[in-house]
C-alpha cells in the first residue's frame, strides 16, 4: 500500500473527523476507567462532540498546518503542527490514524513528515504531549521509537 502525505483540504474534513473519533474511542474508554466517574463526566460530558469541535478548529486554523495520509484515495490519518518560534519548538499538536490501518507505519510516517517540516521552518526542538493511560500506550511507543524522550507530568483532578 503506497501512502502519500499531502496538505489537508477542506473537503477531507468529514473523513478526518470520522477516523479521529474512531481512533480516540479506546483512549477515552481508558481515561474513563482511570478517572473518578464524576470528574470524567464533568470534563468529558460528550467527548465525541468536543473532539469533533477540536478537529474542526485545528483544520480551520490558519496557524496550524495539517497534513493527511492518503492511500487509494482514502484519508487514513492526519497530523497537525503548531510552532512556537520564540523558543524554536514545534509541537505535534494532533495526530490520528484510522484504527483499521494502525500498526502499518502511517503514524510514524506522519510524524517524520511533520518533524522534517518543523526543521525546515527553523525549529530546533520537537515536542508532543500524550496521555499516560493505557489507551495512549501505542502512541507513546511510537513517539519513543522515533526518538522522543518522556518528561513525566502528573495531573490531579478532584470533583468540587
């Protein structure tokens, strides 16, 4: 399967949203299992709605370049990048691969493409933030395989 990485186009929005929601379902299931139920419901009353809005916002933002992975005319994944030029840090801001095509190197290809683009944009450091829950384990393995090193961060929540 030959995968091409191309700039995102507006007509691809529905496909990007669809694959994102499918890819992130296990993540939100994992977060729900780890969090206090009341806190989870407060933070994510309907994660599908909030994530749809987040993807729409990223895809529409002029300061956030987005690329898609395409094979056989279908969108299989996407990556969005943000740049912070003062400290020269590029961020892999959002990434998802259709679950049917995960484990085939598409996520890695998108990340490598984004890293090369960041380098060309003058960035000297790349970062990505992801969850420490079991649902994010595949993403963490991919980032580590590509040379990212973890800086542990603890977030605590309490229902008021």
